[in-house]
């Protein structure tokens, strides 16, 4: 429960430090005094969005601290999950610097805003006039029903599984679209792959084919030159080998005259050997060149095929064609992989559908079993709130397909008077009737939810007199099970508080400042008397205020 709230440099508040020692605290003050600012500051420390425009002094940072007693509220697991030290007395702090940057802390440990907000939702339920409008929203109506039925954890599990289910369905739709496109492309890619496969490409083949083609096309000329060169080496009277033999013999006779001549002789001998080998190789090469018209035709055909492929795929080498072939092969293999993925995903979706259907059926059964109980208890409380002829109905309808809320749709229906048909709340209920209905539902859930604190911002809108008194009694009863803070304009509710805070404004030379203070017994009498009268409280208003306070 909330024990203390410290606000520094927020909106009209310069500095406020206020405690909350009671189960039921009432907050009063003139319209515009700053009661809403008090709530906004509390919302800030519970994880609401920050805005630097709310800084009272733009040169200083804003600090809001809230101290809570968390003992016996089962929140240790939350702290463990978020790697925080649990303390019975926990302090939440929010800071906003003049540049608008915000920081959040739990027991002086920095935390992300999401963590702060998640903890805040477990600590305080702030009911504002805006939330009364939420009575018409489907999500809020399911929250009411599931909270009462004890199916919140089951529904939370269902929503997570349903989100995964939708992701799988989306993934399946994408795979099916890919498969459809793949089927359209399959024949085309298969043709391209076969074309490249038949080409039997090899690195460097194009150059090799060019050389072989040139050789075959000029075989006669090449053979003639090879044979002619060989003949010049070893045939005829003046052939190269004969001349080299004479050179060898002449140089051999000079060896005795010095080592340099020996070198000449050795070189001449090497020339003779190399020339002889060259002649043999030239003759051998000549014999291997055979004019093969059919082979030339094959070479030119392969050469043309490769060039057509290069042009078709807009590349310059066989290596690039092989890369394209590999890519096409991957696409063809992916088609088979797509089929496997689709089959696997269909099985997963089928299993998920069965599990979700079972959970959704469990939710429906428990919701329907508790809806009528809520209706009866709400109608009894509405009777206590001077609406004896009001009827409340939770209309649950079945869906044939799974939805984000299971197999159920929901509508809160209301009939405020005899003879009225059931209609949706926004079509038939007045502001006062909505406030009383919301209070009834909140009171009903107070026993079901282990929420430490609930704050009502003018839950008494549209009511007065005895109804206001009964609302005060309900708040008092709720205060026996949880901490209740009520911002009110009605004396019948203000007098029920065990602790009374008064919000007021003061003007100085440069600015207006809001203050919050605890009222003592005498001050409470005066404040409630002001609420009972206009202007300065009359003696009779003072007496009525004392009477109201004495009854509570």
C-alpha cells in the first residue's frame, strides 16, 4: 500500500511530502486547486509518460517518489525476475531533467520504464472519469469478467499462444505465396539449369576451345611449318645438325689452349643436343596434328553455345556461369524445401489450433459460470445505491473461430429502470449511473484482486444526497480489504475518510503554487462545512459537518 508521496518541481507543485496512514483517505479541494496534478504526479512515478513541460521550474529537475509497503502482496517473484532487491518498504522514483530526459528507479536501482510500469500496475489502480468511459470497451469488460472468474492467468497464457499462432499463420501465408511464385518460375529455372548443365562448363574452357579451333582450322599450315623446321635442323647437305657437328669438332681441338675454349665446346655440344631434341619434338608435334572436320564442328558448336550463354546471362566468364548455375540449383532445391516447411508449419498450426481451442473452451466455461454471479452481485449493489430497478447483464456470444478473446465476444448491457430494454452502456446509462456501475464492479473485484491500492477520481460524478452517502459506505467497506484513496467534491463521502487531505492554491508575486496538507479534526469540520454550503460556512453547516463526522 502507498505510505508516502514526495513531489518536487512538478506543474504547480513546488514541493509536497504527504503520508497515507489510513485504509480510506479522502482528498478534497476547490476545482482547479491541483487535485488532478497530484494524480498525474503519482501516475508519473507509476510509469506514465514524462513531459518536460510539466516542470514548475525549468532550470531544475522534477523528482517524484512514492514509498510502498509491499509486505504480504506476493511480489518477491517480480523483483527476482527483474534482478532487483526486494524490500518490504520499496521506493519508486522518477526524475525528469530540464531537457525532458527521464530516469526511473526502484529502491535506487535504475530500471527501464516498462519495468516501472509493470510494477506500478501491480500496486495501484487509478480510476479516473476517463476510465468510466472504458466500461464500453471490450478489453476492459473482459478484464472485469476474467478478474472475477479468476481466469486472468489462463487468458494471458491464451493471448500469448494466440499471438504465436497468428505469427505461424502469417508465416504460412508467406510460404504459400512463395510456393505459388516458385511453381510459376519452376519450369523456367529448370530450363535454365538444364541448359547450363548440358553445356558441361569447365573453367578456362573457352580459351582452350579457341586455341584448339585455331589449330584445326590451320592444320596444314602448322604441319608444313613444323616439318619444314625439323628438316632445316637435320635434313639436307647444309642442315643445322651437320653445321653444329663441324662447330663441335673445331672447338674440341681448342680445349688444350685454355678453359675458356672448353666452355665454348660444352656450349656447342649443348646446342647440338637441344637442336636434335627440338627436331624430334617438331616431328612428333607434326604427326599429332590431324585435320578432323567433325571435331572442329564440335568445338565450334560448344564455343558458340558458351558465348550464347555468356550473352544470355550478361556475364563474361565460364566461372560466372557456374555461379549462376549454382544459384539456380539452390532455387530449385528450395522449392522442395518450401514444401517441407509448409507441411511442417501446417502440422504446427493444427496442433496449436487444438491447444488454443481447448484453452478457449475452458475460458468460455468459466466465464459463463461467473457472468451470472457478477450480474446478481452488481444488481444488489446498485439497489444499495438507490437503483432498485436497475438490471445489469453480461452478454457472452460464441464465435465459430478462434479470436484474440477466445471463442467469446462480450457486451455489458444495462437497463436502469422498469420497462427499459437492455442496451449497451453508452446508449442508455447517464454519467451518474455509469459511476455507480463502475463503483459496484470495482467493489466486487476488490476482494478478487490482490491490488494494494485503488484511487477513485471523483467516482461520485452525477450523484448527491443519500446515494453519495451509500457510495461513501461502499468505499469504507472496500477500505477494509485494501487501501482506498478517493478524490471527492461531496461532503457525504469526505466525512467517511479516516485521513483527510486538502489541496489548495496560493499566489505569490511571481507564480501560483499548489499545496497538499493533512487536515486535523477542527479543520475537517470547517472543510466539510464549506462543502455543505456556499461561501463562508454557516453555523448550521458547521453543526451538520460535526454531525456527519460523528457518525463515521
